């Protein structure tokens, strides 16, 4: 215990308060002292910052890929992974609502693994007292412990504030965090097409607060009257493929993602350049599922080639909160606003919940202006006319089954057809023959195999796998469309 105390760099405000109280006891009567105790808040709001850790255990070869997990009551928060370091700097803020006195906080350091379960490294527990100094940052440095042995230390700070809603339960209420991802296939294609195409291959995952409250617990299931949705959710193999596509697009990798904090509406709009790319406004497909909003540009090759973009963004979830499309428009003064609709054949969310979507977004992003437009509103077509890419790339999500094969031909491009498609699909469990390489290929032989002296990059192999998954879905779609269309 002595060694443990020597390694703590802790300012114990509770001890200071106890000393001050003892000295005051000699001068004050029991009455005023009791009155002071009654004024001490039992519930507070806490702004908690996970700052950094130092000297954490080695998990990999000479280093680790650490992230931190904060646990308090039912709340669990995970930081971003900091790669290849034993001294990670996190600097991530967590807003906690209605924290009771003497609440236990646990901080755990884990090592991120790629091909096996993440590894526990060390942890520390701290009891939060509402008698600490209010409205002033309190900094702590505590030793980390791994199976009874001291292993490094962790720094954090917190600020106590009077509870704004003391009657509500403990909850994590902010700030909003987002992750911008570039998939393996998308990143490979974007490097070939040029950096100006990167926006077309990017997907976003934004964590929202209060989804259940704003939707009053009412979720939307997949559309049982929509043939394409029946094809997806009625076939476990296709569901598995769609979920694989979701993992490709939202994979966590140091070189393919960017994380950040969104505090205002302008912060949100700036993450995707206020809806502009290559000098033109763009439309975006979105899904609100669980506590996240997932979206990407509508009309990009990678996403129009999917059987259902909404099912893909939702990870093939059978129930979601809401889905549709959105764009960014400006008024005469140039003030941007998000125009959001419920244009999704896969889920067909009801019109009467559109105001809840606007309220949810405005609550999470102060200053954001949101306009809602129903899929049946003629104004929606007017907005489509203002976005050229939206008209050139009509999404398959809105097509009838007999139109899907025609759409797949319309969206096809030559580039993916030049890649070897001989990988085995884990969901379908069948081997597709490798296609021959086009004449003059620099890296592929006549049978779709690497030429002697050349190598196929990891990104190319993953691209082949993703395209194979998509081809499997499209082939299933063609067969279903023929059955539904009749002779």
C-alpha cells in the first residue's frame, strides 16, 4: 500500500475539506455546521476528461495499441485507439448527467487486436465525491494496476456542476463524436481515380444522444411490402453479405478513419463539406439505428451497386429508428440548412416521425437548421432537380424488382471487372471462377493470377472480395426479379 501511495500524484480535496471543517468546528456551533452539510449536493453533472496514460504494459512486440474504457453505473464509454505507444494521449471528454455522491468510476486500458480478442492491460478505480470543489477542474494522476501489480499511471480531470436535471437517471449526454471511414475497396478505388473522388467513397458514423426519447421508443421495421426488402431479409446468405459490406465500409483502421467531436450544427455540416463535392451539391443516404446515424453520399459507384444502401448502412438491422436521404441547401443569405426526408423503400419510415428526426438532430447539434420533406411531397422532386448527381444515379433502393437488373447494368463500370474474383464467399460458401485479366494488364496474368515477379496488394485482394460479395447479391437479385416479373 505504501508503494501505491508513493506513486499517486493526487490532490485530495476531500482531505482538505475535512481539515477546514475541523478548524471551523472550534468556532461554529453544531447548528451552522449541520446547515452547511444540508447544502452539499447529492447529485451533480460531471464533465470528465480522460487525458493520458504513461508506462502501460507491453502487449505486442515492444509496444501496444491502447484504448481506454470508462465505466460508471450503466454507462460505458470507449476512447479511440492510439496505435504503437506505451504513453497514449487520449484527451477525450465525457459529459455525465446526474452522478450521485460516492459513485465509483473505473478506468480500464485495453490493447486493440486485429485477429483475436482485445487484451486487458490495466485498470484503476476512483470514488467520485459530490463534496469536491464545484465548477473548477480537478486533476488526478493515479497508478494503474494489472493483476495486483502496479503498471504505469493514468491522468484524468473532472469538473462538477450543479445537476441541471437531478430527477433524471445517470446517463452519458455528450459531446457528440463521429468517425469518418474509408473502406478497403473504396480507398483502393479512390487512389486510382484520384484524391478528388475520396468524398464519394467515404462513410460517416455519428453517435447521437436521446434517440429513444425523441422517437418515444417507436422503431421502424423493414418493409414487408417491398420485394427487394423481402429478398434481403428472407435470405440469411444475402443478410450475411450485406453485413459484410457494412463491416467493409465502417471498419476501424488507423489509416482509414478519422475521429472527432461535433459541438454545433456547423461542425456537423463541415465534416462532409456542407454537402458539396467537385463543385456540385450531393445527396446522402442515412440510417439512424441504435444510437448512431450512419450515412454516405448517394450515387457513388460503391454504394449504388448495393442491393439496398439503407440495409447496408444499418448492418442489415431488422429494426431501426429512421432512414431516408438528405442534402444541404442554402437560403438567399447563404445560410445552410439540412433538408432531410424519409425516402427509403427498404424501411419506409412513417411521415409522422419526421419532426422527431429534426428535433433529435437540432438537440445534438445546436444551431443546426433542419427542414423535413416527406417522400410524397412534390417539393422533394424540386430538391432532386437541384442536385444533378441525384438524378444521374437513381438508387436501387427505390426501384421495383423487375428494374433491378437494368439498374445493375446502368451502374456497372469496367474497373472492378478487371479484378480477380476467385475468392470464396464466407456467406455463400461457393467458389467463383477467376475472370481473365484484360489485355495489357501490368499485374495480372491471363488466368487472373499475379504475373511472375509481381504482387497483388492487400487492398486489391480485399477489393476483389468486396466485389465478389456484391456480385453474389446482384446475381441473387436478378434471379428474384425474374421470378417476380413472371414469364
